[in-house]
């Protein structure tokens, strides 16, 4: 439960800031990239302060997998952690969509009317997840995430 709660604590403020920024592009008073960064930063700090002492503070399936591969975290526990992380993020997204349903529906109708659809970088669906730009592939983005998380987690076992 601590892992799911921690993920909720850092995902919800971040995606709420992304939603404000996406829906109010023409009015900078409702959001900026700086606000999005601070929302995620304060969210992860709050999650670490409140939940990391109980669960270890992975808060990301990639981190959990890297801990299992390189730090000896038990695979038996890793699957429970990953499911809890997905559940926490899902609950944050569910609450966000409930709060902004009216605005997201209006924005989706506007983007559909413009011929853009709803699933694109900066579109209504991008408030819940990131989409690659036109010149990026999913494989490229996967390897970036994997190697960055591996670098964060990987620590030398012996000191020279």
C-alpha cells in the first residue's frame, strides 16, 4: 500500500500540472513547464518523505526491475511492487480525469474538429502519458528510460 500511495502522491500533482498547462496554452497564469517540474519535484519529495521508509521508495516499475536485476531485490516482491505502482498511477489518473472531465471533453472535441484526433503530443490524451515526437520511436525512448534508470540504480559493489 505504501508503494501505491507514494506513486499516487507524486503522479497526481505532476499530471494535474500537465493538464493545466495543456488545457490553458494561451494563458500562462494557469501553468508553465516550470510549474510542471516543480509539481513532480514536490510530489516525489512528499512521496519519499511519507512512504519510502515503509516500501523502499521505488515508485517506478523501471526502478523496481533495475533493483531486482542489479541489487538483489527479490523477484517475488518485484511483481507486487509493480502492480502497486500501476494501481497508484491509475488511481491518480482516474481522479484527474474525474476532476477535469468537462474541460478534457471540450478540448478533445476541439482537436477532433481540427482534424488532429486526441492522441498526439500536446493532445487531450497526453495529460495522462507522454507521446513521442514525430522523429522519435518507442524503442528509442524505452532504451533511454532503461539506461537512465539503470545508471541511477547501479552502484559498485566494491570500493576501489
